[in-house]
C-alpha cells in the first residue's frame, strides 16, 4: 500500500449539508419580513400626514369662520352706534 497517496473510503454515503440551505432560507425570510415592516410603516406615515393636514385645514376654517362672525358682530355694533348718533343729531 502506498502511503503517499490519500485513500478515500467510498463505503460512506455522501451527505449534503442542509445547514447552508437553512441559513439562506432564514436570511430570505428576514429580508422579506423587514421589507414588509418598512413598507407598512411608510404607508402608515402617509396616512398620518394626510390626517394631520385635514385636521389643520378644519382648524383653520373654524378659526376663519369665528373671525368672520366677530367682524359681523363688530359691524352691527358700529352700525347701531352710527344710527344712534344720527338720531341724536
């Protein structure tokens, strides 16, 4: 027997390592879950922004309406004072 050449025992069955396959599968699942998480967060941010804009517009409209009512009230007071002054003259 020649000791310089490596001897291979062909009687052992060749097994494939599924560890690498499982590792690839786990990494792909993590990438998919992470992508869905960020996608959902981005969609939620857009909804929140549009809701905030709607609330701001409603508040601005309410403020404008209140100011207009005050102006109307002030005008009626001024008109009344003018009428009183003309009646006194």
